[in-house]
C-alpha cells in the first residue's frame, strides 16, 4: 500500500519534492511549487488531449466533408507530432511533458485519413495509415539514430509554422474557416501555451520550448481568424439550410 501511495504521489511530485513535502514539510518551497504546477498542468493537458481534435473529427463525419481543411497542413502537423513523440520518448523525458502528443497524433492521423477519404482518395488514405504505423515503429524501436530524431525535432519549428500558416492562408483565401472546429482550435492554442511552461520546467530543451512558442503564435493567428470569419460561417450554414 505504501509503495502504491508513493507511486501515485510521483505522478504529481518529483522524488525530491515528495521528500520535501512529506518528510521535511517544506510546503512553501518555490522550486517544488513550480515543478508541481508543471506536473498538474501536464496531466491536465494530457487529459484534455484525449478530446482536443474529437470535435474536428465529428464535424468532418457529420458533414461528410473535409472542405476548408488543408491536407498538406494536416500531414505536416502529423510529422511534427510524430517527431516530438519519438524525440521525447528516446530522450526519456517525463510522460507528463509530452504524453498529450500521443493522443494528438492519433487524432491528427484520423483527420488526415478522413479528409483524404472524403476527397475521393480512399486508397491513398489506407496507404497513409499503414505507412504511418511502420514509421512510428521504426522511430521508437531504437533502430533510428538519436541524431536523426534530433534533426527531425529541430525542423519541427519551421514545419509547425508552415503547417499552421498554410491553414491560415487557406482560411484567408476562402474567406471562411470551413470545417475547422472552433473548440479544437481554442484547445490547441491554450494547450500549446501551457506547454511552454511545462517544457521549461520538465525538459529544459530549447528546441521543444521554441517549437511550442511558435505553435502558440501560429495557433493564435487561426484563433483570430475564427473571430474574424465567425459571422460569415454562420451565415453560410444558414444559407445551406435554406437551400435544403
């Protein structure tokens, strides 16, 4: 029982902080306070990541359409997420610092497959699914050299910016956010914002921190577009309903 309680405590506290809290009773220790807040945020983000892109998936399925979703942007996003998972796993970073990207990866893959399917490219969607599984296995099995994973993580910064800005450009050209889910966009924005803090606390990796800063800025642009095109999208849906 004692071991079980200790393991449960380590989900929220580092070993050092658990000792300071429960043995030395230093409840006002600044370093441990930051570390604990980071752990709690990390676990909260992981919990939220289970549902982040579900609204987007549901919206695609309900409308049987991937209209307005830039598939190349989605695939770039999937690459960035996969590189992040493999880099963090191989480096042994705490799961609370990157666990959310596992679930985001699964959901992003689902979005890519659905968009390709509804665009009439079902064969390509199937090929993508099997190819992705093979890549994930190769990247996390230890067969891929660490320096290659580091390089993939490093180029995540421009990839994240390009993928998000491509979607923003698509929105601008369409004058609408199409099938993009507002709930998903908001959760991605606040999630990446919180990840800046947790990455500083739990990894100290400048590449990961920079990536999340760029991701937050790029997601912020799409959030602004949601507000900009909100009334346009509502009117468009109203017109479709009238025609039906």
